[in-house]
C-alpha cells in the first residue's frame, strides 16, 4: 500500500493534463467511484477516501458531491485538509461549514485567471443590449432582414456611465475596456478601494449607483447576503434607459422582478450570461427580445480554461509541498496567517 497522500479529482481536467499528472510525484492521483452525493458521503464514512489530503473540484462535480455544506464537511476523512476549486465563484461551497470543521477544510479559488474572458463577455452583452442588436440578429435568421418592423434605434456607449457593482478583478478589467469605448465608470463595493486600484473610478453609494448608471454591471459573488441584491425596489431607482449586465451569478438578480421591470419599462434591456436556476431560464427572459442571453459562457475559451485549471492545480501543489494555498478564499484569509 502506498504511503503517499492521495489527491482526489472531482470533475475532470480538460486542458492541463500534463500539469495534473505532474502531481503524481507528490501523491497518488485518484478519482471517486461514487456518482451521486449519497454514495459519496457513504464512501467517506466507510473509509474509502481515507488518506485524501487535497482535492481538485470543478463546478460540474456538484453532480457527484452536492454542495460542500456542513453535512458533507463532517463526513470527510480527517486527512482531507485542502479543496482547490477551479473557478472564481464558489457559491457551491459553504465557507463557514468548511472553516468550522475540525480540522478546517481550507478552500482556494481561481480569482484572476477569469478576469479577461469574463469582462470581454460583459462588454459583448453590454454593446449588444445598448445597440439593440438582438431583435435584428433573430430576424435575420428568419429571412426578415432587420425585422418587421425594424427595431428601435440603439445607443452608443460613448459618454455613458458604467456602474460597477463589485469592483474586484473582473469589475476593474471591465472598467478599462469600457473606457476604450468612451465611457466613464462609477462603482460601489463593500468598501472603497485604494485609489491605485480604483484607477479614477468614482466610489458612490449603492443608491447613487442605481440612479446614475446607464449600464449596470454586476460583478459580485453570490452568498446569502448578496442573493437578490437587485430586485423590484432597485429597478424602480434606475433610469428607464438603463441596461443591466450580469456575468456574476444568476441569483444576485431576482429574475421574476427583472422580467417585470422589463415588461413595465423600468429599464431598457439586459445582457445575461447567468441565471437563477441554470440551465433553466425564466420564460419571461427567453421570450423578451430586449434581452441578450448566453448559456454561461463567460470563461468559455481554451486559453482561459487552461489558465484556470493550471491555477487550481498550483493550489494543490503548494498545499502538498508547503501546507498552504496560493489563493485562499476571502472568508478564510485569517486561517492562513
């Protein structure tokens, strides 16, 4: 029997196989035999995963484990100390449950590798919604040229105010790209950024952000405090010409309230890459031509996915070599001091 620690793969590696295989010098690479949460928890409790020290997980692996909540964390073998999540958002993982476990399950994410691709996606959605392209793109494929009747005229981004809710890496990346189109940026965060990070963007209150933005970009993580951050009362504060763009997580918007706001003309349109109940999309969004929809493709490039995989693998490597993580999640910063 090998004395090496075990490294568990939850999900699959699609682009960085060589980097993953290189971890074999540090531990035995294993995959789960379970295909659902009940079986996975049973395997943990029966000792089948004893010796696992670190795991790499993907968003899709929730089909195997379900959420990393208190029930799952308490079932994990005591040897399991590290969880490297291959993604920026980690709403499938309960940081409080991971931290409360004895010993704590230390979690990392991939905080910056996604910035360019996600910001590019937000810019695409913003421009398409501003210019009212969606109606004519749909009509063209039906042989109706621009549409019958043609859509209303769109709007140029030049001179518009981009409001950024959540001025992290993706928000700052989008700011720079939007400025190339002649836009100015304002932002709201849980705390005001150092001027060097804000890079000229004006810090405003949440209410002022809603009132002043011509385009509102959502770039905040999903957690119990941010769920339905944008709902009916927030839409009432926006300009009727406002475009809302969401590349964060679907549930930061109340989708039913968004449909109602679009139907009542409280806002002009939306560009969405994420949804509350993926892959289900609210029929009121699917049927509304003022909304540009993408099926969660913010990081859907070979370059970005490879960077994400390599980053997550580096977290596993550092955990095994030095007992720490390259990019621990925000909620566990204190545990890494």
